C-alpha cells in the first residue's frame, strides 16, 4: 500500500485522529496521542496493514518551546510497506501509551527515548534509564539540557585544562 | 623401588629404621619434586610452542640480549616462574583464609603422591607398591578435595561454579578410567606396575610389541577410553569446563595469584604426567622398547618411557588446541552413556577373550 | 518428600568478563547452572554519539559513525552517507558506488570472520579464531592501502569517497579472494562440522521467526530464524540491485530452525555471497572521478529521512533530521546489535550459563554500537 | 541404537578431521607463519598518492605534522577537526608578505601566497586526535598533513610516538612568542616602520 492509502485506512478506522501538518513528508503522518495504543494494535493486527516490525523509534525535541515528538518507523514484512508515525507530547508533561507489548523491541527503544528525552511511556513494565546511569539528572538530548557540573564528586570539566594547552 | 633400595643401603650402615626411612623418603622426594618443576617448565614451553605452531604463530621468541626471552624464547618459562614468584599474593577479604591457603597444597600433595608410583624405568621408581594401579587412582582423587576447598574458600561465585563442576566431572570420569584400567589388571593378573610392564615383554603376531593395547580389540578401545577419561580428570580441553575461561573467567582459580596459582599450575602438569604414566605403564608397555629385544638395556628404558609419556602429553596439547569445549551436561552424557557402557562391555569382552585365547 | 528447591543466585556476568564482547553487564538469575532471567545493563560505553552529532557539522559526524560499530566501520559510514544522500537527493558517480560496495563487502567479510572466530573462542576453540584473524588482517591491509587506516576509516564521504582506489587494487583483491575461498572449507572442517561444536550450538537458543521480528532482530540473526529479509535485496540502496547474490537463510542444518548454529551458519554462507558480490563488482568497476559530487558545504534542505542499510550485524538505520543549517538537528542511529541484545533475556531462559555465553556470542553484538 | 553408534562415529570422524588440520599447520609452520617479530621486522607501509596535485603525498595516517612556514593561519583545519584537538592563535602581521625574523615569520609560503597573519600558536594534541584526516583536506597550502608528507619536506612515517607523559603528546609547531613580541606585533611602533 502507498502512504496515502495507509493514511486513508487509519482515517476510516479512527476518524479525526490525523493531525494536518505542513512540514511532514509524504511517508509521515502525525496522529493524536490519546488513542495511540488502540491505533497501534490496529496497525499491527489489521490484515491489510500488518505492520509487524518496528524499525525505529526516535525522540525529537522540536525546539526550546516546541513540543517533544516520538517518531515510529513501522514496516510490514508481509506487504513490504512502511509508514512513519509522529506523535507530539506536551513539553512539561510528556507521556503517551507504551507499545512495548505489541512490538517487543519497543521495550528498549522506549527506555532509550525516556532516558534521552524524559518522555514517559505509560504502561511500560520497566521504565528505567538504559544508557545513562540511574541517578543522572536531566534529559540529555533535549535542546535545553544543561550538563551536570559534577557527578558523584567527579567534576565534569567544561574546558580542557591541561598543562601546555590553555 | 628407590625408597626400598635406600633403606636397604642404610641398613648396612646401622640399625635406625625410623630415621633411615625418613632420610630415604626425603632423598627420593626431592628429585621427584625437581621432576615436577622441570616437567612444568618444559611442558609450559612446549605447550606455548605447540599452540603457536598450530595457530600459524611462532610463540615466544627472542633474538638478542637484553629483555628478550632468550634464543627461541627458551627463557620464557623461567621468566614466567620468576614473575609468578614475585607477584603479590592476594587473599580476598571475605574468603575463608585457612582453607584458601591450604587448598593449593592439598592439590599439590595429590599430584605429588601419584608421581611416587610412576615407573620411570625398571629401577627408577620411588615406591614399588604391589597395588600400584590402585594407589595412583586413589591418590588422584585427593586433588578434587583441594579444588572444592579452593572454590568454596574463595567466596566467589565463579570459583564455586568451577569447583562444583570440577567435583562432578572428576568423580564421574574416575569410573570409566577405573573400569578401563581394570583391563591391564585382568590381562597381567597383577596390580603391581613393574610386573604389569614385565608382562608386556616380547611381541604379538610376530611384528607388534606385546603391549596390552595391541593384545586384542577390547584393550585397544579400552586404551582410548582410559586416555580420554584421563584428559577429563586433568581438566584439560575439551573437558576444561571447571576453568572454562570464556564462561567462568578462571573457574576455581579465579581468586588465586602468584605462588599459590603457580602451585595449581605445577599440579596440573604433574597430573598430566601421572595419568600419562599410568596409561603408558598399563597399555603402552611402560619402559619396554617398541622393537622387542632391541634398545632395551640400561637407560634405554627411561628413554622409551619418557618418549611415550611425552607423546601422550603432546596429544593432550593437540586436543586442547583443536577442540571446543563441552557443556557440563554433555560431559556427563559422554561419561555415563558412552564411556561407562563401552568400558563395561570391554571388561566382558576381555574376560571372554582370555577364556578363549589365553 | 517435597520438591527440593534451592534459592536463586544472582550472578554478574561482566562488566569485565571475557565473553561479553565489550563492557556489558548481565545480571543473571540462576538456579544452579540453569538461568531463569537475564537483565542486561548497558551504557558502560555510552559516548553520547547522538548529542555529539548535534554539535558538529555533517562531515564531522562520519568519524563518529566509525566508532560506533568499530568492527564494520565501512558499513557504518556507508549507512550514514546513503541516508545523507537520500536527504540531499544526490546521485553519486558510478565508480563511487562500486568502490563503496567493494569496501562494504570486504568489511562484511572481515566483520563476519571476527564474529565467527570469537564465537569459536566463546565455545572454547582457540585455533580457528587465529586462522580467521589472520585472514581478516589481510583485509585490513587492503583498507590501509586504500585509505590509510586499518580500523576506523572515515573513508566514505557524502557524495564520494575520500581516496580513489590504489592502482593495482583489483589485482590484490582478486588475489585475496582466490586465497580466501578455499580457507572457508578449512574453517568448516576445523570448527563448523566439529561434533562438539555442533552439540554446543545446535538446538540451543532458538529464536522463532515471529519473536525475532517482534524484537526487531535483523541481519544474520533474523535470517538464521528463516526469514528471508535482506535490505540489500528488499530495499536496495546504492547499486546492490545490479549484483547477483543469494540471501542465505537458516534451515535448521543440525538442529532446530533459528538455533545458534543456524545464526553461525548463515554468517558463514554470507561470507561466500560477499565473495560473489566482490568478484562481480571488481569485474565491472568503471573509471571516473570519485570527488565529482562532493558538496563544498553540506547544507541539506529541511526535512528528515530514515534510511536503513545492511550492516554485517543487521539493519543499520540512520534517522537524520535537518533544519537547513550545516549541523544536523537530530541524528539517531538504530543499531542492529541493540535490538539483537534485547532478545537475549527471552531466548536464554531455561538454558545453562554455558549456553548463555553461546547465545550471546551467536548474536554477534558490538557494544560500541549498542551504547553509542 | 544405530543412531548411537552413528553419533560416536561422527564424533570421532569430525574430531580427527580437525586434528589433521592443526597437525598440518604445525608441520608447515615454516611456510604458514604469519608472525612478524615487531621491533626487528616491520610491516611494509603502503605509500601512494592520495589524489592531490602533489603526487607524493602519503595515504597513511600516523602523526599530524605542520609545515609552519607555509601556514597562513586560515583556521580551516581547526574548524574541520571534529574533536577540537587543533588550537591556532594568530596575530595580524604589520605588513602583508614580509619576513619578521625575530618571531621566525616568513612572509611568503612555498606556493607564493603572501601571508597576512603571524601564527603565534599552533598546537595539536595528538592524544585527542582521532586520525580522521579531515583537517588535511581543506588546507589551502597543504601544510598540515599526516607525516610522510610532500617530497620536498618529507618526514619519516612515525607510528611510535608514544610518550610517558600525556602532555608530551601536545605538539607545538609555532614558535612561542614572548608577551613583548606579541605586544610589538599587535601595536607596531612607529619607529619600526621607519
């Protein structure tokens, strides 16, 4: 199926959930987040769509004041078509339903995005940081992130301070 | 025989039995220890070279003076030994310190006692027991106590796993080894190693030496079962699961360093010597020449025995650098479901053979 | 008599352990030798690749992609430049495509050789590892001859490659392939058909096809489960559609479909396919300039792209988002080893500690890529 | 039962095949040996043209070197470096293209470009360098290169520049200027012109 057909299929099943956006390309579609788990189940289980592979899950920070986004790249092994789903989150309280139980790789992908952006995936069974240490402060990949000055007494130098250098 | 000979000789000087016994034991024990140390040094060097050649490398090398390891790396093991002796001897804080310190020596004692009964030639044997085979098998099991002690006392999970695996493995493999070594006993009708070797004099079918391995098909199979079980008992690849370095880091030796670790190492190579010695004495004609009637006087006996021994040790190295490692349950499978039935069948076969032909 | 039940023991495999292929910590719940649960702890090698990429220019990201999958740096470069070219809509000269494919396939062989050799090492066989490393070394020599570096190449650039092939590269490469092909048979005789090796790997750690797809397992691991999916064939990038090659899939050669042996075996077969591709590419390589399409300043149009390529470990995807400035707005690397590792817990339950090592080895992970 | 014996036969057969291979390698070690005994023997390093006009550049990436007399202080290499291991300070020269002997500043590069900047500091921290070679391409005078370099000022390829102290890996290429010299360059005295 082409991207337009996939969008039409989503629209007929869940009318009014597609958010119109100018800056997205053809293969991308922004959806409202409140029914996401149902829609993801539909995307995975509908025999015409059957997106059985979650290729990639990316968090995006759209700017200092803009919302956070999660982008899901879905792919169907059976039909060999793909779609990119974008879901926006409120910056102050970013959360969306977890799709960890549908695509098992979502488990680690969501943990990684949580680690980097602080987006909480509700219903995830093991929402911990994955790459950073458990007691790391802040969400590193947000655009307004400020690095910690020290970590467990280890001072994080901002500039190189070696003899003969500065 | 050496101990008896020395005691006889002391008896000609004067009558002080206890002192002469102790003196005889010490005098024959020191060379034995030297044999052990020398064996470890040579075997380590050979093992390095054999492994290197099999892997298209050249192993330790040195070409000039200075900090090189001598010509062809001959000083490598000496350097190793010095390094091990000056290394810090670490004892983990939470270990059971008494057991931790004792364990290497118990393993050492097991190997050392076994070596006492190995017949290097018709005269060179520290103690000639009338139950020599039984003795070697028996003292060979002492080592496992040391291994379990080391693994338990280290207070390390890897060590514990290694020790438990090792105990299971050594105890299991003693059964096929024991069942196979029964066959030379049946053939020769004695447990005395010297008498067993004397039984293998002459030749069979005109060409082959009258070694027990060539006596009949059952003894031929029995030799391989014994040898492979012996490899398993010495914890070498493909049966090195107690110290499997890719799984258990270093198994029961994980927490040991320096001299204590060197003692483990020494014992491992001495164990190889003991089990190979038993295999040579039981199956390969001991110090008998492969060409019956030729080259079998004087020092030739020692030469033949050592060559056979070295060949078997080389085969163990060859195994090690060719094979992957078995899993612990597969190891048990091989022991209980393959070796033991065949070894039992062998005993039966040899019995029948003896009834019919011999 | 009641059922004897021991307490569970927690065993830490790693971060310093010979078989974790880097710095990975596995928290293993064991009952005796039987594993009941594995919790992987990542991040020991986290070098902030994604954050770093947001602060450097597009060209300067390439050396960092090298360091993610350091065993297949060419393929890491390849994935990035392919994604960038898709974003910028550049068509590179044909010679560049050929050179990239030659380098990518050579690196695939090198990476698989290391994976297979180290797998043998995990199982306990030392010698095959050194034979494979010996041959890998010759590939690295060719890379050194081409671009001056042996491991981290920074060779492929957006729109071209950094150096043209050296004069007699074709001859050297063909010479290597002629030498290398018979070696595969020797590896097989020494390791693959070895009964002990087969016993250790066949039927162990079976990943069924649907589990593999759901966990996003890709590359040889997915094909070992019998799913015929190869980005080079199914979503061709560069000029892979011009070459004749098969996609080997596991067939339960000695055991069940999707076991450790199948994953190993697929890699072995893939080496042969790579040799096939290399021979075709070396035969047809056209002349031309390799710097023709290099943009002076890389300033892609606004937008985003997700492109995946087939690295030796599986689908290596780059999500690149541009805001029109010379620095990337967002670079996300979807690394194949990350997804492959996530399946470990599910697959290893009920197996022994030795099998966990075997399963981990068969997944062929590179921690540099997992932690990025 | 037949499977049981087939298994045993299979095991013995495959193990023996493997042992034959290692035996063959051991016997042919003279031919197969791949070890190089490093300090005595060295691997030949490929040298070749990297595609610049100067034909004798080296492709090998070993250690960065700067021909400071050719450097015009354009800062292109500093900007290209992804790990910021190059640090350059420049002072505007009083006169374009004129030698200033007391700070060892030559006015013209070997390509004939007249220099407008005095490079007062050119530091490369080789302990941070990631050998990506990105700094060498933008250089307009081709004065920064991995050693080997152009034929006219060829340096031996250097892989073994290990040091005991990390700070010894910071290479200073420009002559260090004293504060007075710096001051003199920044505020040229009228009598110097005269």
